[in-house]
């Protein structure tokens, strides 16, 4: 079949007309008398022209009598943006079945745990932001992993806990899903599991990002799955013992059984009884610290999110220990610069804008040094400060518009006494205006690299997010006392799923990313591009990114970033540059245009994601 024929059939253009026309053009001899079909064709064309003119006239009259543009058209009324195309579709299908935003998010997350197992799954934790348009209320479900009750700082001194058994923290993921569904779900709990169970049981092609993670992880940490992590190798190695490649089939039968059990019995299937006992025995045999007592405490926290005001928008974002306070402070500082599209029209203007953004990063990360788990560290005054417009304004005034400074400048300013005067990312926007933003993780690629044989669950390495004196692990974040290991404590995180709501209570932007310490800065710069620099969602998400976390005092950027702008930032503003060889976090976003009401969704192509829209009649 020719390409034209294939397109014609897909588009519904054939039905004889195009093909018959081709036949007439190619098979009728020039000296042959024209057949009567020529007159018929002329009549058909004339009728089509008249009908077209009537349609245009009718449309004009309709507009003249008050028919609004878009009325009667099918518009996107809901969206799901996950970092795997199949999982975006799973969430969209749940919405179309009448599921809630939370239902769609859970089904997408379960799918992602199967299709993107290097990033997230039942062996990890999550932050869930839920917004209900009616009654205009937001809630933060904190399902972050926490240190085992048997953990203590001295057990980790001079020990390796980047991967392996000591890196395993308590995983509340399944419980967080359950509690979110109990409160906000509409469809039966088991229904949400069906797509993920089928994928795990029947097999699916290894994703591009998982294949890439396997290669990067084994090379960076110089590990052999076959020799050192045989359980992981069972699923992700080929018959010769080498790493599977993109498109190779992956089957996860033990995980499918676990998912089926949770679907039928709820999270108690995992956290209580025989399954829990086997899981804990396996972790103990690995050399981990989890015990039965860790599954008997409250695994999640239900908290009120932080609120930031930006003009007519309110941003809801998780509080500590997430990256929400950092993201919020960055945007609070930047709002006062009143950015417009003109601020990125020329290389010089763009560099000046980026300098301001970088300086905001540095001030916010100076305050990040003081954050930790609020159940273990007194953070009330710090959070009050980081959510204050007046404090943000004071930091904005401290930004030197001509030069950057060394780290002491930022820590000294943010360390001054303050007395105020006067967080894999799944995003869902439902047709009823409810929104959900979830960031879920097992921390680094494939977490601890340890798999529970009985459950098929890949266990996290979240303990690597804690600090111990004079040692920094993942992302080279500075070790600070508020983030030292304590039993039951949650480690500091950069995850910051956020929902921006307008004055009418409608979600304007649902955003979040995955990527370690770069999450907060990537979230902030993409949000600024969409909301203030007026870039489209697609353009803002695709744009090359930069990152600064104060320690080390280096500006990092993605490959392909505009070299002219980098030169200006270095030569004119004094920023020390450090190239990053891989992409800078992975972001998903959903945006509702305030004028057209059209929904735009985009999943980051850095992880080969594709968002999925739900269509319906415009109101």
C-alpha cells in the first residue's frame, strides 16, 4: 500500500472519490471523448461550493447573533500528563470512565511503577497534592519514606548507604494511594489496578528511559547486575546476562501477584500478615534495618499545603520536608521583577533575566540548608519567613543586578534575624475542575538495587537523602544537621508537585518534575516561562534549563544551552559554569488558558513522555 493510500484511509478521505479521481487523471486518453461522469463531477463540485458558502454565511450570522467562537466545538476538558505515554492514556481512560482526578492519578502511578520501574513503585514514597474546585480546598498527603525505627546516626557513620541494604527506608507508597482513594476516589479500588496488573503479568517493552537508566546506573556506580544484584538481573538482564535494551520484553510476575493482592485486599496485604513477614525477612537477610514495628506506625501524614499568592493566582505546594518552600520562595522573589516576553527577546535581555533567576535560586537554597522534617526540627519561624512576600521582597532588593557573589553573601543575608512586618511526576486535571499533582520516587535509578523476591518490589534507597557529618551523597547537597538521620524521620526532599489556582477557583497550572535537587529550580523556571514570559506549555517544557544550588557555587546547564547567553552570564555577571552531560530533571505540566478555557498538556520529551487529553463538548 502506498503512503498516500494509507493516509487516505486513516483520515477517512477515500471512499472512492480520491481513487476514482486518480483513475480519471491517469487512465483517460487525451483524444477520447469525455464521458458523462465529467458533468456529474462538475455538479458535485458546484454543490460542494454552494454548501461551503452556506456554512460560512451561517457561521457569520451565528457569530453576529451571539454564537461564541468555540461553542459547539469539541475541546479538551481533562488531561493526564505522566512520564510514560501508556500511563497518560491509562489515566485518561479512568477519567472517561467517570473516575475522579485521584482515581486517574493512582491508575497512572500504578502503571508508571510497572513501565518506569527505575523511577518509582510500591517500594518508594510520594507526595500527593489534591485540589477540589468545590469547595476550593487543597490537601497534601505526605507519603514520603522515613527512616526505620532501628536506624540511628552512628549506624551509618563510615558505612555505604548510597545503595544496598542500609539505604532502604520505610515505603508508604501503597498506603498513600489507599488513603487518597478512600477520601477522593469514585471508581472501585480494584479497577485502578487492572491496567498495571496486565502489563506486569503479560509483559511490556522496556522503556527508553528505563533502558537508559540501567546503562547509566551500572556505569556510574561500576556495578554488575548479574554478579551483585541477581534479583534485579532476573527482570532486566537478557539471556546472556547483559542489560536488556529498549523494546526488549519485560515481565514482572511477582509484582503482578502483589498488585493483584493489594487490589483485592487493600494495603494491609502488603503491610500486614504473611506477605509483610516475608518482605521484612528478605530485607533483614539483605542486611536492612526494617522491622515489623515500622509497618505498625502511621505511614502517612495528612497536612495542609503551603499557599503562595502571585497576583490573582494561588499556588498550593507541599511544606517541609519537600521542595515546596524552596520553589515557592523562588517564585515569590521573581514575581516582583514583573517579567514580560520582552525580557527574553535578545541574548542580552535573556541573560539579564536568567541572572535574576539564578540569584533567586541561590538565596532560596541558602534557606534550604535549614530545612528538615518538621516533626523533628523546629521550622515554624523558618517556614513563616519563606512564605512571606515581605521577606521575598527583602531578598529581591539584595540581588545585585550586575554581579553574582560568593556563597557567604547568600548565607549571611538569609541568616540575619527576621521579624515580619505586617515538591515521577503525574499531573491530572479532571473535567469538574479538580486537580492532582503527585511526585513519586524510589530515589535514585532502581533505588537500592535490591528486589524483594516474594513481592517483586524494587526497594528504595531513600536513606541516601539524609545527611551525616562532613559527607554529602546524592546530588552533592551540603550535609546539614537538620537533615541528620534519626529513627522515624523523613529525609529532606526537593519534590514539589504544585497546583496554581485562579481567582475563580479554576486550576490554571498543574506542574511538577523529577530529578533530585534540580526539581525545585526546574519547576520554578518553567512556571515562570508559562505564567510571566508567556511561552506555550510545549515551548516552556522543551526549553533548555539551568540550575544552581549554592553549594557547589557553580551554574549547571543542559547540553545544547545557548552558548552566547552562557558567555554573557560568565563574562559579564561572574557566574562560574559547570556543564551537565545529561538532561536537567523531567517535568510534566497541564495548563488551562484563561481566555479560551482550552487545556494544554505536555509531558517531558526528555523521558519520552506523552500527555493524554480527554475531549468533550465545550460548555
